[in-house]
C-alpha cells in the first residue's frame, strides 16, 4: 500500500525534474535566438565577398582559377552536421536518413565524410568512411574557430585524397518550432553563379582596381566564401538543434505536469484517507469509552 510519504517523495522528485526541464527550455530558447542572429549577421560580409569576386572575375581571365573544376573521376567529401548534445529527439536520425537519400539521388560513390557530432559519427561509421569527427561549438564564440578547422580539413582532403566535390548537409530552421535538412554544394564552384557575378553591373561609377595576382586574390575570396558558408551552416544547424531540443523539452514538460497532477490527486486521496481513518479511530475510542461509562 502506498503511503502519504511515498507520494510526497514522488512529487518532490517530479518537481525537481520539472525545474530542470524548464531550465533547459529557457536555455534552448536563448540559444536559438543567438545562433539565428549569428547566421543573419553574415549578410553584409557575404555581400562584400561577392563584390570582391565580381571585381576579380570582371577584369581577369578565369580559366586557371582554382576550385572551378572537378576531376574526371571526382572524389566526394560530405560534411554532415549532427547534434552537439543529446535530448533533441530524432535530430541525428533525420540527418542520417537525409544523407542516405542524397547519396542515392546525387549518385555519390564512396563519399568521404567529415562529421560534426560524435553521436551522428557513431551511427554513420558503420556504413561510410568517416575521415574526421569534429565537435560542434557550445556557443556562438566558437563558430569561427570550427569553420577554420573545417576549411583546413577540406584543403587537406583536396591535397591528399584528390577531393574535388564538397557538399554540406545540415538542418536549417524554416519557421518557429520547425526545421528541415538541406544540402549545399560548395565545390566545385557553380559556374553559372560566377558568370552572373561577373556580368552584374557595379553599383557606382568608380570601379575598384587591384595590383596583386588575380588567382591569389580569387583564392582568398573563395576561401572567405567557404568560411562564411561553413559558419552559417553551423549556426543554422545549432539553431535547429536547439529548436528540436525545445520541442522535446516541451513534450517532456507537459508529461511531467500531467504526472504531477495525478500524483497530487493521489497524495490528496491518501491524506484524506489517513485523516478519515484517524477520525474513525478517535470516534471508535470515544464510543467505547462512552459505552463503558454507561455500564
């Protein structure tokens, strides 16, 4: 038989868990805002990089520029972003399923993977060649260093494994409380995009000029473009991860509140039952004494 003290302990434990879940919800909400702002803050810098590319492409011959062509037998590198922590529902499973669908759709042959997130890496290492596992940053301040680390890993694979096709797969928030996986093709560069940049009209009559080597300048701008793309992908993925965690914690909070309601009802019933039994004992004693005095 469950006692009043038993239900008091159950209620106390549930309330502690409820407080933890509520704290995690608050932290996730704050993190979503921070990472979304980080992704949006790159807009002006990205515009500057594109304008730099526009000048180089509009005044130079591009046939010898790097990052433009894939090898005849192109080796692929897929960067895939998972979760930095747990308690975020099926976030990693969705990324894994999307990867498998894209491998078939894009006809990738034995791609090499750079995985961000240890949990996702353990799921993928069974089937794919995981070149490196990189942990996602815990805060916005770590995004830049991780983007540089990823870019170095890409350059290393280009030199040692002759990688010429690079794509990145990550989740992206689409509206409040929702996100979806997406694929972005990083290398080789989209020639149509470059042609549009080169043909675009400069916003003023003063066309900038440069004196350094065009290929060197082009390489610098493309690396900045890649850094921006990697930084934004991580920021969007982390915002989506915290969205998933917020959704999971909201469900958990509702279930805990439902459980607390039931426990409070049980506690009230047991307490009332105990009070009733005590009153009955007092009444029985009173009647027994009265009956004895009547004799």
